[in-house]
């Protein structure tokens, strides 16, 4: 498995304290991406003014399980993020299987756009899946030229809504992508469809406000950030979206 980072987080990447592995490689090219070093599956060099680092190294499934066992007295589980973790599906499933055998709680953060998504979604104890936009042209321009992936994302989210009890949809709220009312209404309608597929369960939604925290990474990679001069939507935009979703019994919160 190729990762670009690992570490610990609290109550953001799954329940409680998590040991998290960030898998390198993504099939999307979101122009607001907060982890530009995650996109290429190859190792990359980041040149900061004060230091140079290389990101991207191999870790075996055995090492992941060993680290998780060693940390089990102070973590609540292990999370796989990215990049897109399901692009390394065989190793991911093996890691999830071994962690389950070891009775260690697992979570995954995915863009829901791959054929492997469903197997992993069924194997984890807790799932975050992204919903970015439902507008084909915006998807093409800002997420991926392969617009067929939008339908796959929608189908995968429907599948997750039906089959994964611990499921949270994450929506990055980004200027010009989905901060206008018509775009949010489309997302709202789709979330209602997902809710209808969960008669026994709530639908949790997290709205994540666009940010500029990754600017130093873009510079260190020698890349232009397409959103560098674009102001994130005001926080009130997300708060009002939360209010509208909650009126329809969608359990929404916002961050950022
Ligand atoms: S799916 Fe996530 S990791 Fe991949 S390009 Fe988009 S924001 Fe970045």
C-alpha cells in the first residue's frame, strides 16, 4: 500500500481517537483539493523554503495491523483516507479484514467513485463518502473530465445509504461549485432520496467549508492552485444550508 502520511486525529475521521493512514493516488482532480500531494500515486518532492520532503512510501498491510495493535490502548480505531483509498482495493480489503479479526474498529473516507467502493463500504464499521456536485458541467470542469463517474458516485452513495448503518455524507462547500441555491437544492433533493433509502437510520451530513490551508503545499509542489484567489463561501451559507436540511430531518452539521 502506498501512503503519503499517517497520524492521529480526534473525532473528525471517525468516532474517537483514530490512527489514520492517508493512501496516495486519486482518480479525481478537484481544483480546491486540500491535499494536492495525495493525487499522484507516485512519490513526490515538496520543496518548502525551510526544508524539502518526499511524500509517498510503501507500507505493508502487516505493518498497518502491527501499528494498530500497538496503539490499541489509546485509539478507538483505524481510518483510511486519501487520496482515494479504494484505488488500492486489494490491500485495503486485506487490511480491513485483519483489523476486523483483531477486533479493531475501522473507518474509511472515500470519494465514492470506484467499482471497489462497495466492497470496502461493506467491510468498514464507519463510512464517510463525498458528494461534491450534481451538475455535469461543473463536475467535468472542476472534479473530473470523466463525467461517467458522477453516475457511479450517485449509485455508490445509494448503495451505501442502503447497506451501511454508520454512514456520513461529506459535502465540500466550494465557491462556484455548490454555494448557490439551485446547486444546493439539487444536493438537498438527492440527500432526501438517500434518506428515503434508510427507513431505520438517520442520514448524517457534514458540510465542509472550502479553505486555503493547502496553499503552501501547492507552492512546495511547484503547482498553481486554481482556487488561490477565490474566497471561500461565507460561513452563513453553510449554516443556512444546514437549517434547510435539518427541516427535512437530515442530520446536518457544518465545519470550517
Ligand atoms: S477526491 Fe479528495 S483527494 Fe481526490 S482530488 Fe478531490 S479533494 Fe483531492
